């Protein structure tokens, strides 16, 4: 495993109108990805955690988290959850050195508690803002404290403290995750507080994991960025549009782009 591999932790049923301009109100099946890669020492590093039982079926979930689940109807793909995938590679959860959190939405943090010894690489600026928020402000940003492990702050490694290096194909400056130029964090603001993607510039064809810049590639590449009800979800719609344009330029320059959510068979 030289490069990241991605797995679908769950399938959600989202109204098409929420994720695609001129989409219909019928629900479409969409995957919820997370990634797995190895650091230079060969230790596993997760890229988000995907959905997990704590977010989708925990009996003690708050009313708001239950409501969030009802809107999106996530169904877990059990044998694709991180612990199962790690086991197939011969790893146990404690082997995970780091978890790169691209942002703090439930479908990216839900399994954090399964990895109590992993360091957490995330936007320090976003974390400081979230930590200072009142409960209702966090909910407005779809941040559910109940999914975040206690002591997260002491395990946090702010992405901004990594060396800044030039990223390929017009992505601007990135933060060098491992200090060897193999994987760069790319600022892609707009979808959520502190949202960033990851780029692998040394691949034959550079890859950008653009996470939730948009939910469907058709929105970015087919000129169908959703407005309307989707505006309730964006942290900043103007920044989202700029980030989508950045991703589009990267693809036009020859880069490969992948998002967290794409349509799957139900
Ligand atoms: Zn998100």
C-alpha cells in the first residue's frame, strides 16, 4: 500500500436537490468515504474516520444527532469500517499513529473514540473557534461534541504548524504532512470550518482528495453547485465557490480529483 486507499463506511440517502443544482427531491444513495495510508515509518494513518455506530445507532445520542441521522439515513457498511479494514491489513486500532481530520462533521469524526492513542491532525484555527462556541453555535456548524473524544485538544496537531510548501497544478501553498513532500494538506474553505483536502504530488498523476468541497463531482465539473437549501449547510458559500474553482483548475491541469461522497448503488 504505497498510496491512500479509500473505503465507504456508510451509504446515506440524501435528497438530490441538496447536493446538485436543479436536482430532484427524490433521495439518491451516496457513499461516505474515509482513507487509509501509511506514514514514512509504515504506521497507518487514517484520513477521517467515516461514519460509525456512535453517530448512527447509539442509544444515548442527543435528539439533534438523531434528527441529523433521520435527514440523511446513514446505513453502515460493517466490513468497510476502519477497524475491519485495518485488521485486513494486519493492524489493530492502537497501531494508528495519526488521524487526519479534514473537518469536524459527524461523518468524518464518528469513529474517533475507537482510536484513543492516535494523534489528531486538523485545522488549529477551526478547533480554536469550535472550542470557544456555545452549544447551539456548534450545532449550526454540525459539530456534535458528543462524538469528539475527551482530551482531543491535548492530542491535536494543528495542520498549520507543518512546513508550507508549493503544491502542484495551481493548488497554491500546502502543508507538508510528513515532511517528505509525499502528502500535502490543501486549504479548501467554505464547506465547513477549517475544511482542507489532501494532495499527493509525487504520484504519476497527482491526486487531490477534495473531500467535501462538494458532495458530487457533477456539482463541481458540471456547473451544478447547489444553492437553495444547501446554503444551510455551507459555512461560507463564496469561499466554497472559490474552492470548487480551485479544484476544477487542478483537474483541467491534468490532476485526478476524488471527493468523499459519490453516488453508489443503493
Ligand atoms: Zn462535511
